[in-house]
């Protein structure tokens, strides 16, 4: 199954491929070359010095969303994915009330 990034152009495109056997992967086409990436962090690396531009950051965020939605347990155990989740707050710890675990001093 293939999922395409919604803002793909004819010069740059990203496709997330789910497979029955083997790991899921991203196919990135940029500057007339194509590469296969297994993590969203690798997707950003395909763009060279442009990897921190707003457009590439949006693509990387989309890649993390694909891993969150369709990724296997191995994909979700990746350190880069766990750091992204901690930073952007998808986990249950983000939805905790901050004062629930505190005690009042009298």
C-alpha cells in the first residue's frame, strides 16, 4: 500500500510504502534521484542542506505521522521516533493534568 505526501510536486515527492513482508519504507524523489529511507530522520537527510527548511520540516512531520499511524512496533521503538513523540506530545504524559501528582504543603 502506498501513501503519498499531499503536497508532492513533479520535482519532489515522498511516498510511504507499507509491506506485508519486510520493513515499511519511504521513497523520496528529489533532484532527479530517488532514495529509500526507513526512518523519518533519514527522509530529512535526503534533502542535504535544505533539511531544515519549513517545507522539509512539514514533510518530516508527515513522515512521523505515517509511522505513528501505520508503523510497526519496531518503527515505533526507534530513538528518533521516541524523541519526536516526547517533543511534540503524542503520548499519554502530555494529557496529564500537571497538578494531579502534587501535594499541598500546609
